[in-house]
C-alpha cells in the first residue's frame, strides 16, 4: 500500500533515473524528488512522505543492485533537504539505512553514503545527535577504508559532525566515553588519528568535561606515543601535554586511577613513553600529594627502576620524583602501607642496576627512621633478602646494606641474628669471606661497636663444629683486628687486658675462639704483650701443626710485625734483658720458618738489630729451664711490663685473674681436636682411592719436600685472608 502510494506520488521516469548507472541522471532524479517531498511537506502529507522514504530504503538502499543503492542514498539525502525543518521527525527512517550502507562491499556505495549523510547532517544539524554513537562508530571504520575516495569523503563528514557536536547541547559525553574507550586500543594509524582528533576537539568544548573522563582513555593515548608514525606520536603527545596542563590548573583530579596507568607505562619498552609517564608521575607527586598515599608503593615500584634508565632525561626526572616521594612524610593511619613499600624495596634489591639497589636501600633506611616499629613487624619478609644483599658485587651497596643492618641490630635479638647469619654465609661461601669479609666486618665494627661485634663473633666461633671453617674464620678476624684502622680502639683495649680487669674478659673471650688457629693465638698474645704465653704456645706445637697453612699464616704475621701496629713491640727489643720472653717467642717463630723463605730473612734481619747484652746468671738459668714465663704490669710508655727474667713461675700461672696454664691446656685441647679432624679427613681421602694410588702417594710422601713448597700459597681449602 505504502509502496503503491509512493509510486503514485513519484513519476516512473524519476524512479527509473534514480537507479541509472550515470551519476548525472541520478542527480537530476534526486532534484526532482526533492521538489516532490518539499510539496508534500508544505501540504503536511506525512503519510506520503513516509511512503516515499520507505520506498527509497526498502527498494533502493537495500537492493542487490549497486546502482539502486546509490540512487536510494542520494534520494534519501534529497528527501531530507526537501523536508527542511520537518526532517527531524523522519530521521528514524532515514539514518539507519544510510549507516547500513557504510559497510557496503561496493566502495562507491560507501562513498555516496558519506555524501548522503553529509547532506542530511547539514539539514538537521543537532537533531541527528541521537545517532551520534552509531555515526562515530561508522566514521571510525571509514577512516581506515581501503578506498582513498571513501576516506576523503569520511573526513569531510567527520569535520561536519565535529562542528555540529561542538555547538550542540544534546551531546552526551557519558554515553560516548565507553565507545571511545573501546576503540582506543585499535592499532590502525588512520583510526588512531581519527580518535586523537575527536579527543582534542571534545576537550576544546567548554561544556564537555573530558578531563573527568581522562582515566578512561589515558592508557590509549600513552599507547600511541610508541606508534611508528611520527605524526600520530606528535598528536598524542600534544593531547597529553594539554591534559597535563589542565590537571595542573584543575582543583579536583582523580589521581588514583591515572596513577595506576602511569605506573604501567613507566615500564614501557619505548623510551618516549617512559619519559612521558615518569614526567606525569613527577607532576602527580607534586600536585596530588596526600591523595597518592595509597599508591605510593606502586609509584615507587615504577620510579626506582627508572633511576637506572639508560636515558639520562628519564634518570633525572626519576631521581627528582624519588626525592619528592621521600620528602612526603605520610603516616600509616593515612593509608601509607609500610608493608607494601617494603615489598617493593625488597624486589628492587635484586635489580640488576646498582643505582636502583642503592636507592632501594636508602628507602629502607628512611622507613626505619620514620616507622621503625612497623618495619620490624615485616622484618621477616625482607631480612633474608637484606642478608643476601651482603654478597652484592657493589661495595657501595654492601656498605649501605650494613648501615641498614646496623639500624635494625640496635635491638639485641636482631644483632645476634645478623652476626649468626654472617658467619653462616661466610661458611657457605668462602669467596665471600675472602673478597668481602674485611669490608663487612670493619664496617660493622664502626656502626655497631667493634668490641660488641668481636665478642659476638668469638662466642659463635667458640662452639663452631666445623673446625676447618672455624680456623679460617678466626684467621680472617685476626688479620682484620691487626690491620684495620677502624679497630685501633679495640687493639688498645686488648693491650690493657693484662693490667685492667675491665678488659680481661675481652681477652679471654677472644682467646677461647682464637684457639682454633695457633697463629691467631700467637698474634693475640703478642698484641696483649703476653710474651711468655706466646712462647709457651710456640713450644706446645707439634709436628702435625707445622703445615703449609700454618706457614702461610706465619709468613703474614712476620710481615705484620713490621707494620705500625707492632711498633711498640719492635721498640721493646731495645731492652732485650727486660723482654727475654719476647725474644724467645720471636726466635721460636724464626726456628719454625724455612730458611729460604722471605719471612725468615725479614725476621732474622730484625733480630740482628737487637742490641747485644749479657744476661744475669739467674735470667739465663730461668730462660734455659723451659719453665713458664711471666710478666708483671708496671712500667711506662709502650710497655706495661718489667724485666721478664725477674719473675717467678707462680706469678705467670695466674695474672690479673687470667690462669694462663689453664688457657694453654684449653688451646692444646682444641688443637688436638683439629689434628684428629685432619687425620679423619686424610683417612677418608685415602680410603676412597685405589691401592695403586695409595702406593704412589705413600712413596711420594717419603721424599722430603723442597723448601720452596713451604712458601707456596695454600690450596683451595686454605684461606688467603680478606683485605
């Protein structure tokens, strides 16, 4: 009925020309159709108008014939023009069929669809906003059309639609944003240009609050910063710069949602994207302040790696942001999550970049200073990582780690835990002890008091079941004690141990663990000037004790005797009659050294400089008897002792409450355990070899070792010493 009515209204020639293959004929037919519809509109005959529109849509725009579809589109545009002010009420019939033609397989049909909608939009203006989302979706697709003419037509239509939206009060940004967000991840460069263009236009409209919806499409804009097209990157950057400026001028901004996006983008592989993200974070930290407290952990996790970025600009901004973050003193009650921050710090302590690890440790120190009690609650979560960081290849990192440990170790329980772990780590990794032992121990002595550290280490090593490790560790600690400037005060305390009751326990504690190494005990006795006991220790050594390891340590001691640490001892040699036991101890060491060794020559040369003297008969008798040697504690200058030969046997056994005879027995017992342990290891080694190999080893063992072998560095199981 409706179709027949339309056929009655429209001449058959017009309908025939409307589907002609020639554009001119279709155009002329459209002009005639425009006049017909205009007359119907003036007459108010809307039923016939509806019939005409239905005819154009059903019989033409949905026709299998391309020319019919083209004619239908131009006809609908003409009908709209003819309707003028009446067109709005018929848009529900007109627009859907035009939009459908945007996806037509024929590029010319798509082109005419753009042309038709352009003419329709010019007539109805803001009234077609109800179809905006569908039109936007269609334009988005057409912007990437394979046909250049269609793209060109779509661009013209796009500009008109933008112009209409700019001045339209009916546009709903709330309904549009979901569509925009959905399209923002499209990779096609034409679509991206289209989207950025719309974002820029809408943001320029005063009545549209695009900033409020920025979190919905911010990630998409950042994604475009790494586009292969320079133009797209430039457009995205321009849009982001404009939004950042608006953020600075806006009194109310949702920093939280955007912060999450920026954190993700700060780890982008693209350098420009990282720089932009870090720059935004920097501004957010300055502007957002307290609002960002719940996001501090995430932000810190993004900033710390950027501190080590290969690009200098990124490093500079990241460092500035890091300082801004550290300067904000937030409280856990305000949402500051100490546990989350610690988790980030722990993760970044494993970062391959040194600068990031260093800043992570600075954050650990900051948290300990500001929120110590909260940090200690989470200590078990980070302590293992902190302790492992002591093996870091960077000395600066290790020193900072030690500062953090020292801060934690203000509590006695953590101090004990720290020292136990250190010893355990040294035991697991001898190379750590060799390369970092001196650095770690010396720094801890500065931070936590040398006496406290050495007493704790000695207590742990005294009961160490691994005798070989105990010996190596004691040798290392002894070398650090004798050579490090940081331990000069501890050395001075030890020098007072035979005349000062307060320092006696220090000597006794170290003695108990130093017994694991004969050379460490001898060094300790020389340091405290217990020369007679040193001589007794030397005399107590048996054949098994004089091995390559022992000679290596003895070589080190001889060289140490020439250092400023033992200057007082060398000066005491100016009074040989007064320091008989010192001479005997040194000659004892000389007799243990191979004559061809450098250490033998050094010590022999030193002893040759001792002034000649004549002993009193009583002194000679006591010296040659091999009885215990004693020292009293008076005198001035570098020495606290009178002449060795003037002392009787009983005064040596117990001095300043120290039972030296008992100490010597303890040393001999410990060394006996070491010898048994060594024999068991040797027996185990021999048991695992073939009988032929055993015979070969036994035959070789009967041959005397050349003197040069005694000066060779110890094997892998021996320890070269730290520092």
